[in-house]
C-alpha cells in the first residue's frame, strides 16, 4: 500500500475514538481502494480529473491510480479540491471524447 494513501486513510477525521483503528482500516483498505483493484469497464472510458492544488484527493494519489489503470486518461486542472474550472474543463474534455 502506498504511504501517501495510507496517510490519507489514517488521517481521516472521525477514526479516533470510534473503535476504528488505523490498523483495522489498513487491513480492509485493499477491498475498496481503487489502487488495489481494476476497473470493470474498459479503462479507455475512464477520465481522472485532478486538481493540482487539491489537498484532499491529492494529485499524486490520482496519478498513481491512473498509472495502474492503463488506458485511462488524466486531466490536470490548476485548482484545489472544488471549483468551477474543473467542471468546465471536464465537460469540455468529455465532449471532445464523444461522451
């Protein structure tokens, strides 16, 4: 498991004091982590969109999944986790791809 993904999981608010230890989360992480699975559909149909300044869904994590899911596309947008620029560029790219 990538250290960066593990930090994301163990750093989630609400884990402490809820009988959910970082070790328990880590033990089951592979069951839901996209980095540890493969897509059911053709990866060519997948468009990952990453905000360069996103501190929640970090671009390094999104890039790692994109690399594993060969054939997928990665669109990088200069913004944080939320913003209208990513929506505009995502819709534009999907239209270009014929979706």
